[in-house]
């Protein structure tokens, strides 16, 4: 946290985790809660950061908003079966326009800007090409070659299974050229020339790569709250990204191309 932010309360959904809080937070006068509904009542609390399991993001966000608290909710706002809850968060914010409410799409705050996976991919595409644009169609393609057991859960192999580490790339193709970001990922400028070949080190896990992006995100949110300035991104964009992500998931599982009309409503097309 930056010097302008002070952690005064923390919520732990699992009683087993509160031991960590007693060791690392209570010595600094941070009050610990095992009931989320009690934490928004904490005296002097001005803003809440939600980083719990995705299925309760929307519910906990709405409760914070109803208590007149500024809110930074980690992405996404809800799961695929709760799209309407994401919209309810957006609606709750419109009723209390004086609050600063932001979805934590951390990749937008990465100094080297490149795409990762799933909703972050979608959000950055919307950012690159215009947040208020309407998507025409989406198609999802995937396999279960690395972990076949995922198939019984309707899931597929993903970028985080890369054995070499955190590898994320963006490619934007235009009529007169293209832009490629992080085509050859590296954790530093060091290039190793060894008997086995030439290579570069790569961040081995997500936070090793994006830690500073989360810090920048939190600081910009805090600055908006304290200085009453505009937020760096629209909450409606986070809702839009979830809807598109759900369409991609449906396409992946059904083998269909999912199209949208001019108002953003889904139109299903013939099977591929």
C-alpha cells in the first residue's frame, strides 16, 4: 500500500486462515473479522477491497456499496451463472454515483501491457479497440491434452499450465501491419548462452510477473477516492467482459459461433 492508505480491518472466510492474520495483521492494530457482514460496520472504514472467491464477489460488493463504502473488487464481478449479479452491482453504483467503485482488471496497470487469459484477454481487447464498442461474434476453441481429466468438468487446458512459466502475448493485426507485445517473454534483460543453447529467464508464477500491476491498481484507486477524481476504467466494461466471456465459454462447449446484434444481445449461429 502507498503511504496514503491504511489497513484497518480484514475479513477471513476460513477460520483456519485467521491465524495468519493474528500473526501478520493484528500486531499492526488491524481488526480481524470472520463474518463479512460485520466488517463494513467497522468504525472509520472508508473503502473495501474484495479478493474473496469469485462466487461471492457480487454479493459482497453490493453490501459494501449499500454501506456507502468505496469499493475495489477483484475481477471478475461474478461467475458465469451469476451474470445478472454483475449487472446488479452496476445498477447499485448508479444509485450512489458519489462512490468510487472499480473492478480490479490488473493487466491494465501493467507497465509492459500484454494479454494473459480469459476475462483479462477480453478486457484488454475492449480497451485496445474502444470500451464502448459492440462485439460482433466470438468463437471459443480449446483442448485437454495436458490434463484430460479437466474434460469431465467442462474445462480445458489453460495458459497457467505452461511448464516454462508465465507466458502471455498480445498480437494486434491491422490492414497495414501489426503490433506484437511480449512475443519472447523474459523476467529480465539477461540472455543466457550455454552449451545447451541460448535462452532467457521467465517469471515462474502469476504474481512474480504482475505484482507491481496490483500495486499500481490499488494506488490509482486510492487516489481517486481521496482526491475525488475519475476512475481509470468503467465498471460497465467489467460487466461487458463477463458477458463476452460467458459467450466464449458457451461456444467452447457447444462448438457454435456466438454472434451479437447491434445492441449487444446474443444471436446463435449454425454449428461450426
